[in-house]
C-alpha cells in the first residue's frame, strides 16, 4: 500500500517521536496487551501495514476475501437480525415470551432449552429432577414443540434452535421439522439455524454419559446432510465459538476451533460423496463479543479472510456463498457481573457495537440480570432496545466496514490471523478436531486459558468494575429477580398422558428403526423425523443411540 522509501522515512520519524516525545511521558502500565495477549504498541502507522496489498488482503464488501463484509451493502441495505435469546419453564410460558419479543420488534427467534432437553433426558427422568425448566424451556415430545411455536408463523420468521449438543439437536430439530410438516408448511419455506456442535458435548459443557466424540460428530454431519437434501434454506450447524469462549478460551482459540470444526465437517461431507458447494453455503458460525473492543472486531474480520481462503484453496469451493463466514454474535455472558448488575447494560452495549462494527449477520444482546437469573420481561426488553438504539440512532450502519483501513485495526486483524492459523495447523497435525478432542488437547487448552483469565481478575491485573475495583459494600440489588415457573409436574403430566394415548407398536417400530440405522451407519436425522411423529420421547431416542454408541469418559487430568 505504501512505497518502501516512504516506509523507511516514516520509520525514522516514528523512532524520533518515540524518543523525543512519547518516551518522556509515563504510562499507566509497563506493557499493554489485548485480552488474548497480543502486544499493543502506543501508535500504529502505515509502517505496520507494509507489504499489505489492498485488493489481495482487503478487497471490497461482498467480494473475496470478505474481510470487509459478506454483503456489498451490509447494513445500508440489510440490517442484522435482532435475535434475542429466550427460554424457560414449560413451552407455554416460553411461547408467550417469543410473542412478546416479536411484538416489540425482534426480527428472529432464538430459543434455548433446559439442561435435560439438551442432554437427551425426559423431564420425568430422576437424573433431570433439579433442572427441568431451568436455563431454558423443557421439551420432551413433538407436542411440546407444537405448543412452543403455536401461533408463530415459522414459514416467515427465522428461528434459531439453540440445541447445542448433537444428541439433543437430533431430536429437537426432528421435532421442529415434523411440526412444520404437520402444519402443512413446506420445508423449503423454513429458515433458521441449529447449533448442533459436537464440541459442546465433548469438550465444553461435559456431563456424565455423553456420546463419544466420533459418534457425536457423526450426528452433527447427519444433520448437515439431511438439511442439504430436504431443508435447503436451513443452516444445519452453527459452530459455537461463543460457548468455547464462555468456557474460557481466548479470541484466537475461539475462531480456530470453529474453523477446525468446519474443516472436519467439510471433509466428512466430501467423504460421503458430496461436492463442497452443495452444502458449504449453509454452514454458519456463532461467536462471542467480549470486553476487548478492538480485538473482537479484528477477530471477526480475520475469521472471514481465513475461512474464505481455506474453503477456496483447500477445498476448491467455487460458489461465493461457500466462502462466506456468516456468523451470529451473542454478547459475552461470562463478562457480566452479579455485582452492580445495571453496569451490564453498558457492557452489553459495547459488545454489541463491536459485533456490528465487525460485520455480524445476527446479534443477541445479553440482559443485565443474566449473571443472576433468567432474564425478566423488562431486562429482555432493555436488551432488545439496545439493539434498536444501536441500529437507528448511532449512525454506525451508514457505511460499510467503518473501521477498515485503521492502521491499528488492520494490524490487529493480521496479528489475530497469524495466531488463529497457528492453532488450526496444530489441530491439523493431530489429525483434526475429533482427534484433538479425543486426546484431551482441546480441554487442556481451554482450561489453561480460563485459569490465566481468572488469575488476572483475582490479582487485580484485569480490572472488572464492581468486582475488583469500584466496589460497593453491602450492596443491595436494584433489580427484581426472575423465578422460573414450576415445570416438572406439568411436563410429567403431559408425558403420562401422551404415553397412554400413543401407539406402543408405532413407538417400538420407530425405536427399532433408529437402532437399525445406528447399526447400518445411516443418517439418523431421517429416521428421527419419523420417530418423533409417533410421539417417541427425546429420552427414548437418546437411550437407543447410547445403547449402540456407548458413552465417553473424557481424558481429563
């Protein structure tokens, strides 16, 4: 971008400035680094971008390498989806929250499920006793899915199924599709996303009795294959970097694990006989927006460039949509504090601004009370209004990639790219992301990063307002806490009624088909869509799969 002679002169002038001006003033710290440890210089100039080729390395929005955005007009012509997370109690209650958010201007649904549902347990299972309806909505059968989306035009609104673990996703996604079919809605009218990320089951939120990594990964790819064939506008997987980050990993690790997972899924789909451009356009990503404002923006930009080049050079993708790193962002829940919770409004606002300046396609803003409880109606509305203020009042949508060309942002993007590629190369050397999980490497990397982060907070090296600085003694919470409604008894009553009314022979026939599909290494999504239509429960489906695949004991030390 700049001639060598100009860079040499600039370097000389910068060195003089450092000595004669900057060097004479004290700074608050001996060294400055991003949250993930990238050193930060006091000033960035064209010297830091020497060797950059604008057309090769930046280009234009809507064109490779997509670093400046995946759409030519970005928010001037197409705003991001306002997709607020919601889910608690029985489906009747969450249905009301969905409708409330849609009435208030939300443009997409983002549904979260309780822990038993995510893990493949029915609400009447003794193992699920303490968690039914907590942390998300309880779903046991297709009847619950019918209630959850009753009165919602799912052929016109985009829906995200936050069914993180593939074992739960297989059942939930099957129920969602079967419910649409029962309502007479054609599959080609359904738009939305399933998280469906095997890392969440095997490396992030590990619980007793999870499927082995290889089996869990297979379920993820089964969903990709099914949607490619039958639900063409659905994103069958969202590589959930957000959850990796919540577990403690760094920004470069977050993106590297996402892309390594996408590489593995692409390789497996090609192994199954599909051309990369037949499925890659529907692969999507889910990222965090954490505290380090510029690092987060650089992370999104670097991810787009890396992914574009990998899909083009490694897999020979030709469809431009196959090269696009399309992503949803949730503001960082782990960055929220229980102390002085109203401060979280400011935190989430800056996080959302970073997501938008970084070119996100969809955003969820965390509610200010999420460190304490399920969001109340007021806190959910405040979070939605944060998005709307950002869109309509700040002017940040008026131009595409407004920080593009910043010496600091471009340098940080390049530095982020280098670190991400190093991690991807290490995973490749281990034989791919499944092998890296099986040997416990991913767990150890996340654990080490999380420990370093926590130590920085406890030592005070990382200031957190209200936690280790600017504290309030004997603080009284200025907010009302939400209490999830009683759910377990409601769900058990439904289950008992359904089990009495359904056909036992049809249930057994469906479970036999799932067992046979496991043995024959078939696509489990195809048989599960039929199984849930016979009112087979999620727990019954999961037990059948576990009887074949077994469960995994992670190599944690």
